[in-house]
């Protein structure tokens, strides 16, 4: 039954207190196509970013097309009083920038990261010199829009348990499709503070929500890994179904990927 359902910092603000997954649906070919034709093969195109340091700073002009090569990152906005909201989590192959000519948000490294800068200054120019990369990025942007729409629904209408279930399903399916999740587990190197900022909850509420999901026998989160005990019930809790954003993400995760064949043997 479960299988059938599946087939349908800002660095001044470090969270208190993983290994990177593989490529993801929509961006699975970004790293393969990005190095072809000598467009960005030199070492100057690669940038190593330490954990909890910014990759993109709000208000800065775009510095070309950036993709995440390894590690985890997250998009976020800061309010004037320092409160933070996490917009999305990024995994290898994801587009880091630009989403506009001037950055309207921050992107920070969640783990130590490697970022590749592609030679072209924007996606329009990139399409002229590396069509296959631009096409992969365009598909990935569409999937990111689907995730953002789903997050809007969560923040507007879902309760705490439903929000958490929706986020965990999304991340599980993305890492699963990439071959970076095992049988009933996936890596998710976040703290409860980061989850609170992503879900619009307090840290105390996040702790209670995770405990409730564990006591319900759905998931158990510890040491940067999430064990999924009852995926079908988790999907029911989140309201995942055909034709909605979360259902689309689940369906996309079932598509073949260049990295899916690698698999993942142990946590």
C-alpha cells in the first residue's frame, strides 16, 4: 500500500546546537551538464563555503549562475528585528542564484558546501552557451515553485503536526529520488531552531510536535537523520494527494535519476 502511494545565515545568526545527498529531481543533470564544453571547468568557478556562512547576501547584485555542488544550504529572509524565516532547504544540484538580478534574500550553508559559478551571467545567456544545463535549471525552478506553493499552504492552513509531516515528506522524497535515503530513513542535518524558522513555530512547539509524531509511531528524528516508520500515515496526516503540490513532489520522486542507481546502504 505504501509503495502504491509513493508511485502516485546570515552567519551572525548561527543556529544552536551530514553528509550531502545526491542530485535531485529537476536538477539531476545540473552537475553533469555544467562542466561540459569548458564553460566553467577551472578551479576559480568552485567556491567552498563553511557551515553557517552566507553564500548569497540580500541586496547584492547577481554574480552569475550559482549551483550547489555538495552539502546542504537554505534560503532565508531576515526581519528588521533579526527574526528569520527559512524559505527553502537546498541540496546538491539546486540553483542557488540568481532568482533575480539583485538578491532579495540570503542563502546560507547548512553544512560545509561547494558552490559552482557558471560562466554565464544569467539564465538567458546560459541558455545560449549551454542549453541542456539551462533546461535542467528551468525544470528545477518549476519544482522549487511547487515546493514554495506547498509551504504557503502549510503556513496558512496546516496545523503544527501537518506542517512537519509535509516538510518531512518533501525532504524524504527529494533525497530518496537522489539515492541518498535508505529504506525508511533519510539524512536531514537540521536543528529544531531551523525547523522552527522554516515552519513558523516556536522551538518548544517543534519539540512537542516531533515528540507527538514519534509517539504516534510515524517518525523519529535524531542526530541529523529521520527514521520513517509509517509513511502512509505521514502522507495522510499531511494531506498528500493526486493533483496537489505535495502529491506532485511525491510523483516526481518516483522518476528515474542519474544518481538513483547509486542507492544508499546505511545511514
